[in-house]
C-alpha cells in the first residue's frame, strides 16, 4: 500500500487517510477475500489489466519504483496463466490429448541424446 500511495502522490492525488487508517478499516470489515482471489478460486478469468497492469504503467510514466507491487503482479499473472492452461487442457478432446501425447513421444524419441 505504501508503494501505491507513493504513486498516487506522484500523480498529484491527495490521500484522505493514511495507509494505517485504510488497513484498520479493512481489518474492521472482518475476513474477506478480494474479488481477484474469489475469481481465481472459482476458475474465472482474472482481470489483471484493469487492476494491476494499469497501475504498473502509471508508475512507469511517473518513474515511481514499486518492487513489491511488481512482485505481486508477477504472481497474479502466473496464476492467470495457470488458469488459462488448465482451461485449455480441459477443453481438449480425448483425441486431441492422444495426438499431443504421441507428438511428445515422437519428439523425445527423435531428440539427440545428451
């Protein structure tokens, strides 16, 4: 939150409350899963562009470094890719899966020995 607050400041956005105050409000709401986590758990498409990637672009434009935020974005994008792979794999028909398996076997048989 400190990194995003620094970004807001660099963009000329005045914060009405401190990070500490915001965290206290979140804590007072009780246990709650953010919408992106709920989407991940329900295997829905993660909307990373509007929430995360735009924030990174803004930080780049005003030259604000956000290493922790960048790490979180990388993890979210990895989770998004995992969901896409699972969805793609589940959509393949039995015949398509057999074909992929046989192509892999051919590749490994014809690959040079190490």
